[in-house]
C-alpha cells in the first residue's frame, strides 16, 4: 500500500507533541501533509471529513499517565474507515503509563487501524527556569528518532497487502486504565506589574479560560494546567503561585531529571 496523504491530528498546548508529529511526517517524506490541530477551541469545532485511505498520525500529551480529557473529547469527533494510523504520546520524562494504550484503543474505536506507536519525551509543562525537567526536548536526537520512525512506518505500510490488513499492535499499559491528572481548580496568576495586556496568553489557551479584558482575568474551573500561557508570555508575567503546583515542579525536577529515550512499538528498531 502506498502512502499518498498524511494527516497529523493532535492536541498540543505547548507544541512538543506537534513537533514530534511533524518530524515523523518529514521522515515519511510525502508531499501532501495536512494538520488537524484540535488544540484550540476554534480548531476543535472545525468540520473534519471522514478519513479513508490517508495515513493518520494521532498525537497527544500525557496528563497524569492518561490522555487529557479535552484531547479525548476532541478526537471523538473523528470518524475513520480502517484508516492506517500511528499513535503517539509525548510525556515530560516522568512516565506515560496507560496513555498510549488509551490512545490506541480510542483510535480503534474511531475506526482507525493502528499500525505503530511511540512514546516520546517533551519538556515538562510544569518546568521552570529554576526547576528544569527535560529542558529543550524534543531535541535534535528526538527529532532524528521521530524522522527515522517515519521512514520505517513508510516501509511497514508499503509492505501491507491492503489498507484493511489488520495489524496486531501491542502497547504496554493497564486496562481498566488508572491515574489521570489530579483535579485542582487552579490557574497561573498574573503579575500585574509585568503584564502589558498584549493578549497573547488568551490566544494559546486551549480551553478559553483566559478573558481578554483590561486585567486579563481567568477562570480556574476551565484551566487544565497546560502551562501554554506561561510559556508564551513575552513579559514573564504568568506564574504559578499555587503551592501544590510548585511542589510538583520541584518533585519532578528532583526525581525525573535522568534522561529517558523514546520508545517505539510495532516497528523493529
Ligand atoms: C496536567 C498535566 C499532567 C501531566 N502529567 C504527566 C505525566 O503523568 N507524566 C509525564 O511524564 N508528563 C506529564 N506531563 C507533562 C506533559 O506530558 C509534557 O510536558 C508534554 O510534552 C506536553 O505536551 P504538549 O507540548 O504537546 O502540550 C503533564 C502535563 C500536564 C499539564
Ligand atoms: S501574554 Fe503575558 S503580558 Fe501578554 S496579556 Fe498575557 S500575561 Fe499579560
Ligand atoms: S489558563 Fe490554564 S488552560 Fe489556559 S493556557 Fe493557562 S494553564 Fe493552560
């Protein structure tokens, strides 16, 4: 089977998942690559035509060893007809636990035929300058591994007799799934002395938790703690004041700094 079109389907508040998917697509080396970015509220409402003979690369970050609920809800709008798919999770150098298995099973439920999977590492959303966790990842080595995975996926799919050929993809994880992000109704606070009210943070919030009024207010109930607003703020005006979030960042920095490497499933490496 020849790959003519690649579709990148993702939820990626701080962009690391998107970067891995783009690198895999580069390794596949097909001209027709389109993004279905479900990160932002407007993108999440887009009309998505049913999939058929494209190759889909579906990616999401790991939140509490699981998929983010918003990613699941947005992916559930997609329908496929035995479309070959690669499932990818990106995690912050702690663990990915049940997230990749959950994504594989969700992909099957949506009508995809998962042929390969991968768990890559991205800088942890909670990392700060003082508590770095997987700083700068995915880095050049990760990108090279993702491109290499793309090339191998191409070989595997080319060797398939037909797009319908069911692949038995083994992914580690527990079912029923365990874990999930802790429920904490907190959001980053704004340092009003630094904030220039430029509005950039509101444009990257995946849940529309930030209102663009004169004091840039936010709704903590909607906040999923993705940290996109903190990472994008050009003035460094968004920070965590919440003690639990500070504790998490410190703990992760102290316990999860040893470099982990991407893991690939369904492809001989
Ligand atoms: C609420 C929340 C929970 C997270 N839980 C985990 C986790 O269980 N394990 C882990 O290694 N990283 C965890 N992370 C870190 C992200 O998986 C990681 O930073 C990822 O690269 C973010 O992807 P993105 O850049 O596509 O948004 C969590 C991040 C957030 C915001
Ligand atoms: S991005 Fe930073 S400076 Fe701009 S409005 Fe948001 S908090 Fe203020
Ligand atoms: S307000 Fe919360 S959900 Fe919105 S970008 Fe900031 S951390 Fe993410």
